[in-house]
C-alpha cells in the first residue's frame, strides 16, 4: 500500500523534543543563527541502501517520518550471493508482512549446524513458529526491502555518496560528493564496514585486524561430481572452512581458506575481489587439485577482522549495521544482526521525531544493541578458533561436539546464533520480560499479523485493561484464549515484552516509560 506523497518542506506540527545541548556532543558545531541554516528537507537521511538502510527506511516510514536514502552505488550488486535469514530475522519479516514475499524467493532449510559448522540438528521444540533457516540471494533481500520502503514513501537516490556533514542543535547538514548540500533532523550511517559516516564522526572502531583470509565464489567445475565429493570429504577432515558443493544451474559454491592474509583483506567490507587464479592456487594447496574451475559468476574474499564501534550515537548522527560492527561470517550472523539493529532503532528514532519519545528512549538503542553485537563478536571469535587446524582448537572442537549432544548446550548455542535468546534488561520481572514473544495464535489469526503497522500492542487476557491516552501509538487486543502463562503483556513495536501483569496503574507507568506522555 502506498503512503501519501510528502513534500520537501517540514509540516507545521513536526516537532522534536530537544534531547541534547551543544556541550553534550563532541564536535557539535552551532551556526551563528537559525537564519543561517538551510531549511530542513527531511527528518532522516540514511547513508547506505543495503539491508540495514532499507529496513530502517521502511520502519521510519511506518510512522510518517520523511526519509531519504543515499546509496553511493549507481546499480545494485550484480553478483548473487546466497545468505541465510535466521529465526529472529524471519520473525521480524513476519511482523511487517514481508515474509510471504521472501518465502517465494528463498529456500527453507533446517535450523541446525550453525555453530562453527558442527553438524548437530536443531533441538526439538525450538521456541518459534518459524524455526528454520531461509536461504535467499542477498540482492533479493535488498530489492524487496528497498521496494517495501519505497512503497511506504521513502525516497532512494543512487549514485550519491556522503562526503561530509555538520550537525547543530536542530539538525544535520549533509554534503554529497558532488557538492550538493541536504539537511535533515538526523543522519544514520548504514554504509558498511568502511563507513564514511563513522569515520567523519570520529567514533573509535577498536578490535582486531584480519589474521586469516577466505576466498568465496560461485563457478563451474571441470571434473565429475564423484571425484569432487571424495576430494572435499578428505580435505574437510583437517580443514572445516573448506567447502565445494553444487549450487544449481551447473554452478558450485567454493569456500577456500588462504594461508596468511593479503592487503586486500584489511576489512570485511568492500575488499578487492580475488582472481580465478587465486582460487586455483588455494584449491591445489588444500585439495591437491583445482577441480578445473572456470566461468566464475562472482568472486570475493573476506578477512576475520572483528571490530565494534565505541558509540552508536553522537548527537543527531547514529550508526547501524556493519558501520557499527564487523566480524567474520561464521554462523551467518552479520546481515541478521544488522537488520535487527534497524528494527530496534526505527520506532525509537521515529518516536523522537514525532515528539512523543520519553527522554531516554533513543539512548536505549545503544544500551540494547551494543551488548548484542559484542556477544556476536565474541561467539564468532570462538567459532574461528574452533575452525583452526591446530591440535589444541581441534581438541576443543571435539569436546564441544560431544557436549552439544546435551539438549541444553545445543539449545543455548542455536538460540544465541539465531538471536531468539536475546533478553534486554528491562529491570526485575519474569523471565519473559525483555524477551521477544513468539508468533502465538490469537483470535484474530496470528500475533505478528497485528504488528504490521509498527505500533505497540497490549494483549489483554483479562479483558479489563485499557491503553487509555496511548491509543494513537499502542493497539489493544482482548483475548482470554491466547496461549500465555501470564495475564497480560505489553509489546513494543519490535515485539519485545515491555510489561507483564494485570494492574491498570502499573500498565500506565510502563506505557509512559516506553511510549511517552498520553495524548489526552
């Protein structure tokens, strides 16, 4: 459904509560007077139209925030890299009515074998109605999310690179590479591991540089499948990273580690692609043959650099996705972590712009997502060690493989990788508080179907409560038949449980905490 078109000029009721001063923000520059500043053209400018930027744009448009997405590339990526959406990301797509579109273009696979490629199936009874991996080409995800954002009214401009910006107490002036200047209330850097926004912002990006390098690509081979299978099985006995398998349409997916690290692998984002000869050399070194590889569709390399931004926000400029964190792709968490950043940030930034956000709401973006990224970086570090061919790491791998036969261990690790085990710190309360609620059946169908508009939701099994003056931000469903172990839950727009109970005053207190002052 298309939202009404919006103009370049702000509407008269677009107000933002001032939540910082010049002294609070390092490097904040104030113009001499308001008369010197260009008019606000947008509420939010997003640098980067990958999955993170497109998801964030769509989330903001659900709340009528005027969004411009700037993408430095003139055309979408031409290569078709398959990525996997984990359980939590699939749930988020269901919450916004996007899952059917993705299912048509993806392939469902069992949710198991993620942690360091240890081949254990997912435990039974995983707490999700979407307990599978969805393999899908990354360009398809980007296209569908961008299409969704545009349908909602976002503007996307390609061939536009951010060259500089300057923020003041009312907004951000963004300068493009061609000299054009644009102005918005906020700027969000979703521009990848080599983020220009992060660098210009002066935010530290501590961590470890790449120590190893891996080549990945899709290409044709010149030997029979039987010979390939035998060689791959033999090579994987000592090298768990190496893989070479059919990928449809006569293509094979090749993943081959490199001894040492080249200068091209200084980052996990935007590295110089390898040549077909590079693949042949490494295949011969590991498998004793190059399998006659030829006619590549795409070739890439990645290092194992692991870095986390010190801050996700400086004044009116924020970071999300790979601009805030990079890590090896082990476990397939990168795109998922980034999209989940956007989902967490979108409704909070929209609340700030629409003028109803509680004073500290926007700060909870970093408070919640920074520790999650820190944990992902740690588990990828652990997985990289377990993939080492050295005797010590291999011994630990064998031990962990045995431990994963215990349901509790296997369940803990898969909930970590798929992000369904996340619990934000909302204070004391039942274990469900701060966690996401699965897609349960309700009398109107499925719970996630009620979250398509990006609003909060009160699920009331007592049929006695009300959302009162927050009805412009929070929906209400009375359903005594809902399968829950608690009387009522208040869900944030991202599906996390913000309150549990049956007392009206307690509910009002928590509505104020997350959704600001009532409208009346």
